[in-house]
C-alpha cells in the first residue's frame, strides 16, 4: 500500500525515532482502511502534509466532519 511507504518516508525524513515512525505509519494505514471500509465515499483522497513543526495525514478531506486527521509533532530542522 502506497500510504504505508509514504507515511514511513515522511516520518523518517522528519527525524522521528523508529518506534514513532512505525506508530505513525500504522495510524495512517488504519485511517485509510477505516475510510475505505466505511463505504461513505466512492473515491478517497489521502493527503500528506509537512509543516515546520508537524507531519499530517488527512483522509477524505473533502468529506467535512468525516475527514480523518492524524498529526504528529516533529523537531524543527532550523
């Protein structure tokens, strides 16, 4: 699953410890699986966002309050 690889790359590139990387990766995959199983939407949008202080995964941002948000803080590289 592409989500798994992308979440891992984002977390590792952000300098997260390995155990936090794995947890973030697992949370991202589970969020996608939950959205897919819900059957609410026919298609799904998965967004990966990186800001200075956090990384985020947003699943189905176009579904309003049903969107799933996962965020983890990261150390600033400045």
